[in-house]
C-alpha cells in the first residue's frame, strides 16, 4: 500500500466531497463505492461524537444540528493525526473563529477554549496542592521572594466576553438566564484533586496567576497584577491561590 494511496484514502474518509479512492475492490469485483460510503459515514459520525463529548456546552449553545454541521466541516478540514481522540479538537476554537455561519457568536471560540482546557485538566497528572499552612509558614519578609510551581492541570483564559458565565449556564452549573453584564471574564481551570474546577478570577487575578505560573516571584506577580488592574486585591488573590489549588510547590528565588 503506497503512501499516496494512504493519504488519498484518509482524505476521502473525512471529506464527503472527495471521490472514492482508486484501487479499492470488493468480493463482487465492483468498485465498492456504497460500502466505502458507509465506512466514511461511520468515521464522520464517530469524530462528530468525539467533539460533542469534549465540547458539550458548545453543543448546548448552538444546538445539535448546527453543531453536527460545524463538527463535520471541521472534520473535513482537520482530520485526526492520532488514534487517541482525547485531544482531538485542540484547534477547534480557531476553526470556529473563521467559520462564517458562526460569525454572530463572537464568544463561542472562547467557550470552546474553556472546554478544551477542562478536558486537558481532566487528563493532567495528579499533584497535591499547597495548603494554607504552607504559605502561613513563610516569614513575612520573605513572601516577595516566593516562586510557586503550578499544578499540572492549571490553565488560564482571558476573554473579552463573559465566557465563564456562558459556559456555566450551558453546562448546568448555573440556571439559564439573560446576561445583563457582557464584561469580559478571566477563567482559571484546574483539577486540584478529582474534579475539574473553573474559577472566574477577580480583577488582576489572571495577570497575577499568569506571572506566578511562569516562574516570576510573588512580588513580581503583584506588580504585574496592579499594572493590569489597579483595583487588584492582594489578600483576596492570595486566598484564591490556596483555595483553588492552582499551585503545588513553593521555594525562594535563590532556591528555584
């Protein structure tokens, strides 16, 4: 079986407009277009189901029919590159952002990115998060020099849309209701123990957590947060640092 035949076969499986590959045969001796069509449909349905399983809130927002059409267009343009479908759809948000029929739903790519982060968090490595006592044991004069190691499941998302609220309403976390405040929301996704959690961050929180997760000291993270949001509340965000379980180790700059 040549590489060109394999490429053509793969392309034909995910694109219904692609012709049936040359060189196929059936026991009857006829070109098996009908049988290949069944096989192609099963592949398309399976991949659409994989996307629906990974992005249930997105499907709830647009409805099953629209989601199926959206997913099939994505499948045709982005066939899977691995037999493991756990991560299939990592570029789904980028595709939807340029999908003309979804142009009126500017917030949808953000919701998809949040759902993708939840999926990654679910499959991330386990790690024990920091406890309040760990932070309380640090001398006050050394707090600014702290460097924290992020939890393997930690992900941050900044959006100009209220994506946490939209996701929560369509994931059964909040009741459906009209959204009156369309201010952007920043999300922190993490699985500190068994359950994936999504937290809406307060002003400056995303900049604070982002700086810490990239190895900056606590003092540097506070500076980044205040520059991002002058109303940054250090006490509230320090408490969130512990209650979210977003970090697992602490050290001082010279030890890191």
